């Protein structure tokens, strides 16, 4: 809504001069003495005929004279139109300007010879050249999911502020307008100057307003009350983009000479489909595979590669598009993997039986090492079998996973030993036997908080109504691959009996799979650095035919690899996720360095603990490959840091939605508009005195013509 005010309101009293033409008109209508003469009748008839036209002409002339006087008086009053709620700013007022530069990675969208971020910096520079003046103060903020102040304290040095804007870096973070608004509000609350303005330079990306927090509306309202907000949209209309996101390895633990599927998702944020798009896979800087995929309009498509690492150790990879688009930053995604030569598994056979068909552990051993335990290393798994109930004096040091066939055969001492093993990063896979709900070991594991679920009594179902694993219920990285039944039908095996599992009510407990009747089949729990998983079904053929099905071997391998990865650090991260690298106690006296994606080195400190040296690094501001190591061997461990998901969507939010947030005093300026003119209008409003004076001139000329035509003036 517009409001009207006057810079010289005292002249409004002169509007009374508009009554002069009326007064003169009434005086001229004074009575006169009528003298009859011979031709009077002819003149009287002529007067009656033309009287109506003469009266209209007189009234029109009267109205013109009134309008001319009012226009001249109003011009002297200098009326100003402005938005309702927008405070006026005197020309000599000292202004505090908070400049907000959106430096999220979507601002790297290429436009002509530059980027959207270049546009934003150029528009901000015009603010210093045409709007701000000596005596004004400035703060500068970089807007993203983690906003930060380039200039936190208000400065009178406009040249320094202009240099900070010109050298501001483009980041790899996502957009979060709500978080930035809250950050700006905290800064403005420390500013004493009541005349405050916020200049927000951005591409108006829709994802920056998602997800909406409950506090966002109140934050925007407080910010609009604290300062006048000018939203400067420098984005390019009709933008499109293709991004590569979410690298996923089919195994949490990758073994040498064992194939692993490497996948990513390619998103098409454009109204046209991209058939036959070429995608490349690079390992350690060398292109090893390519694939073509069809990406639908405004949709996504997965891309899959199968690769087998022939050497153990640290490896890095990159999945990228063959052709770059206007936003090349998200045309690829990184991953890092520590390839192990093998994993070491201890299989506890709670019910050994000379008949392999009746030995539960026999099926597990065969699935883990198809060529036999003695040749297990060839399959990437070194298997040791402990026959007999309980662990006895078995030393668990050196094992990655302990699998127990016959949970109820464990003793209370075994439970304490396994709890320590899990908390130190080991993996536990627990299968109930014929009496899974009984035994001191089961109760001890329950009391120690190790069991993910309470193991209930055995439930038997008729053979013709047997249940199976529900592929649609598979969750987590361990079992997600089995959701696609076109390659492996995880539901092919049937159970005529299973133990009822009651998952513990704890945040670290998760049901990874369910049976076809809805009961939990596999429940997982994080214990310290390790993982524990308990099943509702037996390991062998007791009330189950799953070991006879093709899905059994990949299921056992997948779960075992997942549990063995408990000691492994997460290596697929996003920007601002912390890196935590672990080294042995022997490295306690060494210096540690982090190599950033741009090749720069940063010296960091390690923290000595019971399990070795931990090297934390929270500064993952840029996407790419980070290396952590000692000064002697800087490339010891690799971590892949990727761009935030969803930021590649270039869709923008409507101006009406933005205007609601800016309040009645805010305004939106697009790239083609003059920022200086918009700011001047916001500060002073729109003066119309020139228009009024110009409008009075033709009316004055028209009045003269009409008066001459009627044969009278004044």
C-alpha cells in the first residue's frame, strides 16, 4: 500500500487560493440595470438558445483555473509517495548497511563470461560507489547453511568493506536463508544506529527456504522490523542443471579381489530429457569405466559400475559427467575406500554335530568360505571355528566379527567378553538356536545393553503358511541392495518357526528387516564403535530352508562385511562434516597433517587414547578428497567430502513469497534494475512535484485558449 506525505506541508494552506476563481465568478454575476430597446426580443431569444452552452464553458474555465492553482500549490508542497510502513531517511542521515552475499555453490552458475556470484559482487560494489557515503557503517556477511561474517564489527572504512566484498570466496555449502536471517538479526542487535538497512544479494534459490523451521517466520519478522531489507536477485531466469550426487558402495567393507558395485544418482533439473548421457568412473585418477544412462526431464536416474580392486589399501574415486553444464561444480561426486586384504571371522558353533546337515554353523562356514575354512583367504575371509558352547578362553583380539550360532549357549562371562569386543569396534552376529530365549548368556547380554532386542519364545507356523523375509522392509546400507528382487530374491527362503524379537526402545536400535507377517527378522544396535545384530531365525536348516536358496550366501557375506566395518571410519562425508582419523599408538609422537582438495597442507594435533591416536579435523569447507597422515606419510587415510544434496536444483521462489518475508518496508530489486534508484526511492520515496508543475503548464495554455475563444479573460 502507498502512503502520501509532504516535504513542505506548510504550503498546504495555500490550497485555499483555489477558491479565488469561484469568488471572481460570483462577483462578475452582479445585477445590472436592464434598458429595453427595439431589438431586445431578438437578443433575448438568442440568449435562451445559447445559455446552456455558455454555462458549460464558464464552468469548464472555472474548473481549469481551480486545478491550475491547486497543481502549483501542491508542487510547492513537494508531495512524496512511499510504501506504507517504510520510514523516510534524510539525505544527510548516517546509515548502517549490512551486506549479505550468498556464496552457496549454486551461485557458481555460469552466465556469459562470469558467474552469478560475480554478478552479486558487482552489484554490491555499485552500492559502495553510488549509495553509501562517508560516515556510513558497514558489516558484511556470507550467506549459506553456515553463515559467517567477513566484517563482524561495524566499520566506517568503506574501502576496506568494498575490498572484502570484491575478494569474497565462492563456497561449497548449501543455501539456508532462515539461518542467515537469524545470524543477521544477532549482528544488528549490537548496532546502535537506528537507521539500518540490509542488502541481500542472492539467486533466490527455492531450496534455500527448505525445510521451513517454525522459528523462521518470527526471525524474518524481527529482521524486517530491525532494518529495511533490499533483496537483490542476480539470478539468471530459466536456469537448468544436471548434478551427480550420493555415491554408494554396495559393501560397507570392501575386500581385495571381491567385486563391489559403485553407484551414484544423476539428477536432471531441466524440462528436457537427457537420453544417452555419458558418465565416467575414475579410480585413483584413472578412468576405468563408462556408462550411458537416460535421464528423464525433471527426474533422476541411477548409474552403476562394478569394479574389483586388485590391491589393498586406500583408494579414491570420482563419478562424473562427460559434458559439463553451466554449473560444473556438481557435475561429479567423490568417494574414498579403504580396501582390506581380508576380514577375520570367529564362528562359535554352540551345537556342534558330526552330521553337517544338522550342524547350524556348517551352513555359515560354507557360505563364508565356499572353498572351505582352510582356503578362506581366497574369498577375502579368514574363518576360525570354535566348536562347543561358550567362548572359554578364546582371545578375540584380531577378529573383526564374531558370529554365534546358538545364542543361548553363551555364559555370563562370554556376554561380558562380547560386550567389550563390540564396544571396541567389533561386530557381533547372533543367531538363536532351538532354545534362543533361554540361557544365562542371553540374559547377561540383555542386562549389559548389548542385545538389540529381547529374544522371545519360539513361534511355530504351519508348513503351508511359512513366512519369508520381506524385501520391501530391508533398510540400511547392509540390506538395502536386497530390495531389488530382480537380481536376488531374498524372499525365496521360508521359515516354519522363528523367535519373536522385541526391539529395545533406544535411539541406536533399528529394525533392518522384517518377516512377511510383519514381525522383526533382523534388529541392529550400535554399541560403542561396534555393531550388534540379532536374527529371529536360526543359522541353519532348523525350521528354515533359507540356506538352500541362492540368496543365503550374499546375505551372509553382506551382513558380515557390514558388521566388520564397525571399526572403519566413515569416509563418505558432506561439506562441514568432521573428519575423524585413527592411528596406532606407535604414531603418538608423530606430527599430523591434513591435505585439502586444493593441495594445501594444514598441521593438526592428534589425541592419544586407549585405542590409539585420534586425529579430528572439523574444517571440511570444500568438497573433494582430503588426506590425513603423518608428516612422513601425509597420504595415509583418504576421506571424500561431497557437496550438499539438493543445492543443485536451480528452481527459484516467487517474488510474492519473498515479499511476505521482507515486510512492508522491504523491496525486491532484479538484476536489470538500478540498485541506486531503488535505494533512493526506498529512502526518500517518489517525489512528484515536477510532474505536477509540468501538468500545470499545458492546462494554463488550454485556459488561455478557452478564455480567448469566449472573448473574456479572468
